[in-house]
């Protein structure tokens, strides 16, 4: 999938958080920044499928069950499983 075909990460996250407290600007923006920070901290070949699973299991910085963690996992599940962290991050930074 080319970068032009990839969904806008902000729009993906807005759809994921719709109806939750994270749809409010004071919560949405920090959540988007945390996702971006996570993507920057990883190896570029980590896939969306792997990220979704790993985040949902509570690794990285989210070790306890929490709606925020689940929303982040759902964000990564919105992308094709084989899409890499680098590809998602590139789209985030080009928007």
C-alpha cells in the first residue's frame, strides 16, 4: 500500500475513540502523541499486527488493563497486519 493510499492516522484514531472520553481534544491529542512516540521508539519493521497484540497484552508502557491501552491496540488493528511501524509513522508525519 502506498503512502497515498494509507488512511490518515488522526482519522483512524478519531473513529476508534468515538464515544469514549478520549474523543475530547484534551485526551485525544495526548493519545495521538503517545502512539507517535511509541512508533518512533520501535524498530521500523515491527508490524501493526504485532503492535496490536503486544499493546493489548500490556507490554511497553501500558502494563495494566485500561481503556486507553485497548484503544491504542484497536488503532493498530485498524491497519493491515503486515503494515510496519515505519509506514504508519511516515503517514502520521506527512499529514
